[in-house]
C-alpha cells in the first residue's frame, strides 16, 4: 500500500491550530472596574494587524486538504463498490458526530439559564461565540456531497475547472461592485470554497506544476491581491471585518480564492521540507495527537473561551484587566493562551471519543436523497446558529439546535455498519498511525484525513 502524504496531515493540523489561536487573540475581551465584560475585536483596534491576516487566514488551506481527503475517500469507496448514497451518509455522519455534543451542551445551557440565573447577556454572547465555528460544517457538508461532481469536472476539464470557478467568483464580485449590492456575491460561498477544494483534488491527482510555475503563480496571485486591496474596494484584512472596505469573507470574494491559491502554491513549494519535518518521530507523534481530535479542538475552542471569560468575570476580572492592544494586554497573551489551551484540552478529553472514526461504509444501497436531505437541514441550521443563537425566542433556538442533531441521527442510521469490520486505515477513512512510514509525495495515499 502506498504511504500516506504526511504533508497533508501537517497542513491540516497547522491550519486548525492557527485558526484556534487566531480566534483566541482576535476576541479582544476585557473587564472594567465594575466587573462588566466588554469585547472589541483586535482587528478593529489595531489596523497594523490587517496585513498579518494574509498569513493567519488559513481556512482556504482547510478546504485544500479537504479536497485531497474527499477525493481519496470517494475513489477508495468506488474501488470497493460502495455506492454514492452510502458513502455520503457515512462521510457526513463522521463529520457531524463531534458536533452533536457541542450542540446538546449549549442547548442545555440555553434551556437551564433561567433556572440557574445565568445572565441573559452572557448566555447570548457566549452561545453565539461558541457556535460560530459551525459555519465551516454548514459549508463543508455541501462541498463533501459535491465531491463526485468535482472529481468528474477535474477529470474532464483539469485546470479549467478551477479557472471556471475563479472566473464565476470574479464576475459576481464585479456585478456587486458595479451595482453596489454585495448580495450578488452570495453564490461565492460555493464558488470560492469549491475552488480551494478543487485545488486539493489537483494535488491528490498529482497534477502539481513545476516549482518555477508555482513560484510564478504565487507571485501573480499575491500581486493581483495587492492590487485589489490597494486600488479596489476590498479590505486589507482577509478575516471578516466591517468598516474597512468590502468584507472579504462574508460572503467570500475572489480575493479569498486568490489568497487560497497563493497559499496552496506556497505549501506545494515547501512540500519537500514539510515532508522532511514530518519524518521526525516527535513531530509526527504530535501531528497524530492533534489530527485524531482536530474537529473536536476546532468545535470546542470557543466554548473554552466562554468558560474562561465567565470564570474571569466571576473572580472580579482576573486576567482580563488590560485593554486590548495595550502593552500589558500583549504581555498577558501567553498566559491567556495557556489557560484557554488547558481548558480546551479538558473539553477535548471529555468529548473527543466522539471523533473516533465510524466503521467503514457499507456496500448496501442508500438513496442519495436521504443524506442530501439531512445535509440540507444540518447546513441550514448550523449556518443560522453561526450567525446568532436566538435565545430570546426559545422555540426557534430549540428548533435550530435540534435540527443538526436529528440530521446526524438520520445520517448515522443510513451509514449503517460493516459486518466485515475492515481496518479503517485501509479504506480511505483516514485513521492516523504514529508508526505510519514516510510519505511518497508524488503518490496519492489510500488513507486520508477526516475533514
């Protein structure tokens, strides 16, 4: 069996950790003399940080490695005779499984808040912050469902499939700029992230350009991006921010696809060095440790922020006295990150077992309409929850929180069990093994990541 491409694992783990650390830093929380909690985003206060987001906005890389993973998983399923409906139900059930505990936990908080006399403002703010990460699942579930179509498009049109998505995003952006209505860019939620995903499929297929071409593409994307944020309407910040130009992320614009392409080129250029780094046993063990619980870390890290902030308020503002972007605030960040990391570790230890991979997908037929219906329900509810948890309307909050849970149950039931109980590591489901021997960067591995 060909060895797995460890660079894919390293990029995904690194991207998740950068996202987590970035969220913890950008919140800009502090407690005043009256012990009231305040929040003002660091990006609003410190405009000098905006260019740094070109390095810290790594969600395009998550979709990049997702394309690699999904392409490998679907190809493996086809080789084993697993039909599309069964594969999709299994893949989506595995993705949504770690999310169920998060949703149920915050449903309990919202329901018990009046009984426990929890401050309504804290519940609303904390619940919204904790569930913001679910936007990724809302989008990614649909991307997973479209994987066979994306792979077919790549097989037929190759790089033209990527250029077509980029051209579509650019045209919609142009229409939005000319008309003054940014809602024209709403379809870019699909076009931009599918474009990044398509780059991952190209990587998996081994269609990696020569280093000179990659360097030219990197320079071209970075240069065009610089032109668009300097003389165009777009904000310099690649992280969602209002008041500094057109928000690049809500909805995503062609600028984000340019950034993702530049980042993909950089990763591919650095592939030999990243591969060599992963060959070190300690590095690989660390990658495995995070990778096996990466989704749990991502989903629960904002809950950890809410818990630590609540504890600080309860203790009179301990650790949250300095105003954001002050010297004292920056000096206190290491201790702040350490406290959040420790809290997240406890939450991951308590809930991480739900990320343990499911048995391999069965070869029994599942009507594709069933997993698609569950994905539509889950994505719609998660997308709305990522924007706001309507705690003032309990019936609506209950419906939005219950929807993804029921959708997961439907997916889990449709996925079924494989009585043969074959090894997950050999069926493309992506179980990582610290003993896994070194990668062959040019050969797509059979095992892959769990997105």
